[in-house]
């Protein structure tokens, strides 16, 4: 989840630029007027020196303000973007406009690093996951080349090839779904009861408006309810609070040994029934793309908290 920019009052960029232009415009006018009104009192030389020092002081003040409010934030954001988020994030943004730009840069770098993590996870996991079905297919193909094999064994081997092929297709489909979960979805809101309408086994403890788009919540709810029912739960309760959505079920829960791995791509306890282990990683990735996060909570069943 990207770090949030701390909001502090800063003069808007329009005021900074407007004040600078106004100073440049009015300072000569003030000097000319002073020459006309008071030039004879101090003398032309003294008045010229005084106005010169006023112009010099105004230039220093304006230069310091522009450096602090414009130039320094731009340089910091440029350096942070060039490092692709690997360095320290800027802590000073000068004006509200640069604060918004800073937040956009933080979110962009977080998204890029998330996509890089997906590619790494694909390289780390998909090779291992595909190795087993590929080995089964290769072994079956070698045995099928034996002319002495019986029809019964031939049928079993062909069935094994089909099952392993389907397993590979499911893994690749899950990886594609995880990649699609990172696509940009416009921000929006939806009502919890409308998302859960018609969802078998879902129960609402507290309804309200969720600050997430309906497209994201449909995927999140489908995966959470589907996982809960696949692990023996009959009821999944959704409790919307001020800044989070609590989800818990009456199933067997998650064992202590698996709690640290449930969000890892390809990790599943239902491999024999066709599980790919991509449901929760997809949910987490879609929520992260919206600036939200999902965490595992303690509970008698499986319990999650979605914070936004």
C-alpha cells in the first residue's frame, strides 16, 4: 500500500506565482512614485540606493520562496521517480499542487513495484508448479510408446495426461487473472448490500457505502465467499465499519502453519480438487491498486479485514 502524503497547509501554486508576478510588476511603479514624492527629501542617490536594496531584498525573498516551494519539490520528486521508488520518499511538497503530484508519484511507483513483484512471483512459482504436470505428461507419453501396454493402462495414462493438461491451463489462467488484477480501474463507491445481493451464504452485519468501485468489490466478495464455502463454511458475515470491512465465516479457519502463506501466488490446500492458489493474491492486488489493503485476522473461522 503506497505511503500517504501528510497534508499540511501550504500556499497554492497560483498564489506563489501571482505574488511573484505582482511584485515584479508593482516594484518599479513603487520606485517611480517614490522618486516623484520623496526624491527631493533624501536625494536622488540615496533614494536610488534605497530602492535598489528593496529590489535586491525582494528578489532574495522571492528566490528563497520559489526554491523552497517549487524547485526543491520538483527536484526531489524527479530524483525519487528516477530511482523507481527505491530511495527515500520526499517529505516536503511545497504547495497543494505538488502534494497531489507527490501522492500520484508514490502511487505510481507502488504500482510499478507491485507489477515487478508479480513478475518475480511468476518466475519463482510457475516453473515449480508446472514442473509436476509436465513430468506426468512426459512420463505418460513415454509409457504410451510401449506397444505392450494394456488398454486399461493406456486409458489411465491418457486420463492422466488430460488431468495434467487441465491443471496447467488452470495455473496459466490464474496467472493471467493476477496480471489483469493490476489493470487501472477508476475509483468509485458501492453499497455493500447491492454487492452481496444474491450471493449465497453471505450475511450483512452492518450495511453502508464502501469507498471502492463495484467492479473490484464483485471480485473480492466472489473470491472470499467462494474460498469460505470451499473450506466448509456455510455463512460468511460482512461487517462494514468506518474505515474497514470485516469478513469472517463459520468454517474451519486457517491453520497456524498456513497463515503466513495464504497471500502467496499458487499456494493452495485444495490442489487435488483443482485449486490454483490465485484467489487471495488477486484480491490483495486489486485492493492495493485502489489504495486499500487486506489482512488476516484472528477468529474462530477465517477472518479478514479490508482497510480503506
